[in-house]
């Protein structure tokens, strides 16, 4: 078996550190996802719950805004088609 030279050991250490950082980040993201789904809320403080509620309220506002935009676009398109069909019938 070949021996690791210093640069190989440094690279291995770098990858190990990167792996640890990514694993920790994944755990945070998974925990946040559970919180957004309303799960595992028992460990959260009042301030954390209020922050989560604010984030969810903000997300709902953005979702409703996008939905309303799409609905208005759809209504406008249907009105154009209706007008074209009425003109065609005349």
C-alpha cells in the first residue's frame, strides 16, 4: 500500500471538514423543513415560534400573490378568447 504524502493528507482533511459542514447544514435544513410542516415544534422557544409564524405568513402572502397573478392572467386570456369567439359568431 502506498503512503499518503502531505498534500494527500491535507486534501483528505479538507474533504473531511467539508463533509462535516455539509452534514451539519443538511441537518439544519431537515429540521427547518420539519418545522415548516408543523412537526417537532416542542423544542422551539416562543421567539422561535413567532419567527417561524412570520416566515410562514410571508410565504403564504407570496403564494397568494402569485396565485392571484395567474388567475388574473387566465381570466384575461379567457376574456380575449370569448371576445374573439363572439366576433367570429357575428
